[in-house]
C-alpha cells in the first residue's frame, strides 16, 4: 500500500525538530481528490530520515513562502485534532 | 445598459473577442492558475474554463478584468477609451453614488446548503500558484461586513483559503476596513458576520476592491458606476445583503480570537512576500449558488492582472482625487500605473509655490485605506502628462534633484511590501517616499530653468504648422 503524503510549512527545514509535535499539515493524497490541500491539525511523530520511521508516511516540507524543500521527512500521525471553530 | 451579471459580461467579452472559452478538461490544481497567469503576462484575453476536473457543471472565469479594454466593457464604455478618460469617467461616476434596491427572490439563492451540509470543497477553488498555502476560493470576489455601530456596510477584497469543509482562513490586516470592524466586534465579545460574494457583475467586483473610504458603502459606489442601483437580497443566515445576481455566496462569521495558519499566497505585488502565519478564521454557516455557477478568479502576480487595472488605477484615485479637490490644489491629473501595483502614485500639478510636492504628499498619504500600501509619490509639473510613462520617467530622471527633490518619512507598513526586511514586515515599519519632479519656483526662466528640447518647445508655431501640414508629403504615414 503506497504511503500517504502530507506537507507542512516551517521557518527552516534544516532546523525543524524531530520527535513528537502538534503541527498543521496539508493532505496531499486524500481518497477524494477534492480534499487535497485541506488543513489537518495533528499530533504526530516527525523524523528527518524516513528510514528511522519505517511505519511513517511522507512529509514534505516547505519554507514559509512556499518553496519546497528537496528532501522529505517522515510523519506518523498519532491523533487528528479538531480544528478550532 | 449596465451589465447585470457575470454571464452577460462573458457574452459582451465574447462579442469584442476578449475571451477564450476552454472546453477541454483543465485541472483546478495549478493548471487553471498557470493558464490565467500566462494570459495576464502576455496581455491575452480573459478565459472561461467550462470543463474542470472533478467539478462537472462548474465553471471558472479568470482574468476577466485584467485589461483596460475589458474593464471598459464591464463599465459599458467604449472599449477603446483612453486611460485618462477611463480614470476620469470612473471617478465622476463613483462620486455620484446610487443607493441599492432590495429584491425578495434572487438567482444567487437557487441552491442553498446550511449547517452540516456546508461543503466548500464542492466548489472548484483553484490552487492558484504552486506552493500557495491552500486552495483559494476567493481571489476575485468581495467580503461584505457591517460596521457594528452604524449602517455602514463595507465590501472588501480579502483573500480566502479553504481550510476544511466549513472553515476558511485569510489575510485581514488591522489597518483594513474589515480588520477595524472585526476589532470592534471582538471588543464586544462577538464574532463578525460576513458574506463572501463570488461572481457578481463586473462593476460590483471592481467596486469591492476600491478603497472608497470609511463610512462610504461600496454598494452605493457600484450603483454610481453602473448608473442604476445594485439589486440586493438578504442572506439566508444573517442580515447582510448581497448582489442578487451573484454566482456564489458564502455566509458565516469571522471567529473571535481564533486563528489558523494561512498563506503564503502569490500576491498583487508580484511576489509571495508575507509568510504563512496565524490569521483570522471564517466559519461558514451557509452557501448559496446559481445553477452551473461561475467561480471568478484572479491570478495576482507580476503586472498586469485584474487588481492592477481596477483597484490600483481606478480605485485608488477616488479617495485621492476627492481629498486633493477638497483642498483646491491645482492638480492636472492623478494616475496609479498598473506597474506600480498600488505602491506608487503620480500626481500632476501646477506649481504656484515651493514644496507643493510635499503638500500633496501629506494629503495623498493621509488616505487611510492606502496606509501600508501606497508608499511612493511622484509629483510632476503641468508640462508632464502623468498618464504618459515616458514623460514621467523623463521627469524623474531630469527634474528630481537627488537630494533636495527626495523626501522620506517613517510610517506603518504591511507584510506585503517586498522591499521591507522580514522584521519590518511583521512589525509594521515602513517609509514614505516623495519624488519632487518640479522646478523650484524661484528659478529664473532665462538663466536657471532649462528650456525643453521638443518639437513643441524648440520651433516657432509657424514652423510646427508647416511641418505638420507637409508631414505626409515628406513621405511619412
């Protein structure tokens, strides 16, 4: 089964912290194409090297102004949180 | 005859060859955006996408007002009207405001969903630029909000990104009209009701982006521009009024004290300047729409796009000219060139006294809705046509003294100004710049003021007449 893909924006992909975090991600491979790019607030484990989180999905990183970082991280979503509102 | 809706506008553009109907499948995920951007950058026609991937029955109209010619069509004017005449006509019409009328039944409410049935993803919001923070459903639209303590209703073009089926995010600066209203609602502990109007008639869409000033309702300006009142209908879930012939209306409330990450977004400045950050959240309670709706979109970026030929040269001049005329300054023209994306204004004036440039600057920069955007002012004398960029650039190069002709003073800025440092953008620091391209009044015309070397100034009237009369016989066409 192919891994799911997400992305998130950060100040500097080089200095993003690994480990557990609450972050906002965008879903890139949803079952319904119309749901691509929707916001998800998640509690997740992040890893710089995908092999360190073998059961994780793909997390692409983007700088704050949108440029995509060349190398993806891994993400394992523990819990999807409710968006405020 | 005023154009009643987006559908009639498409027909009118068709008649003058200013629109392409795309019948092949186009992806909302960047492809539609790339096409609209390309047509803007090549001064191409507007585009109607009639077959959008994942969205049968929906259409997207892009770059509909991205040229002065199409704006003239939208205003029911001669498509070949000059820019100066267009600016004058818009100013005169905008200042003769006409109140709207209310109707009971409206095409924009042919379909209605509320509450749990609301689903923003049912509409083909495009991912306009690769790397944008999300799908932007609102890029050529306006957001209706009401002042909590008066009858003033504001229309403003505040971008909106889809977060989820019923949440949107957007940039709403505290210096903007809606931003100030939101602060007042929040002080009372309330959410701010809103209605987003997508696909209104072209004049309402233009007026929605015009910074007409606090206390003035854009719907009255739209009425003046159209020459007939705008027909409004009451929203289904709040008391706001929206144009009856709009294509899509999103009703809801801007949540008090709630923010989510929004952006980045390719902006009218030609850059993606403001970073993704926490911004206001719109909760959607209801969506209404016409059958086979047309979602209007703009792809803002490098000039020239819709905002550069409507909001900037036509909208900005309204409050500026109003204030300059009230002061009875001897102004010969006001122009905001599309290429200056709203960050620069050119004013032509007679020069009865020294430092009239800074006098004009204090007035222009006092226009509240331009704070943080318009930061540069070029003042030229009455020998220069402010609508002619060749003459203006020549005046900047030859008449503006590099020291005495330049004035700067600090002011507030916005995250959208590309020349600011990241810290300045986020903390709101900026400056105003005035380029005085007029000769000092005391300069002696014989010894100090240089005579202009041009056909008009270097030859006797007799010689000019002779040359003009013989122009074709010399062999010129």
